[in-house]
């Protein structure tokens, strides 16, 4: 039985190291969010930091409310892409562990 616990602890340590590496990868990840058929684009990191916003010059003549809505939509698009990438990476880490689908990591 001691051997089983030792193996389990080794697996847990390896998983912890893999998770740390994966979190670093996610933080450096960059995604592009878009809205208005690409008229508003932004670059967001895996930490949800917006690094760059690009606006089509034609939007500068639009109503402020339209521009604000397009920027918000582009941010939401980028956040969704970051979250999807995060889930994909985490599912590859936890593959074979038979965890429930709504199980949140890290603990």
C-alpha cells in the first residue's frame, strides 16, 4: 500500500509541474478578438490584458455608442477565445483522470 501512495504522490507532483508550465503558456498566449466584420480588432493575452486595439478609420465617423458596442464585442470575443484555449489546455492536462466535467482546477 505504501508503494501505491508513493506512486500517487509522484503523479501529483508531476501534474503540479505540468500545471505550472501550462499556466505560464496560457499567460503568454495571445488571441485576436474581432467585431464588426473585423472593423475592430484587439490582441489579448491569456491573462486578459489587452495589448493592442485597432479600429478601421471609417468607424471614427460613427456614433460613439456604436464604437463602444463594437469594442465591447471585440473584448468579449477575445475573452471567449482565451477561456476556450484555457479549457483545451486544462483538458489535455487532466486527460485520463476521469474528473467530472465541471471540476475546477487548480484546487
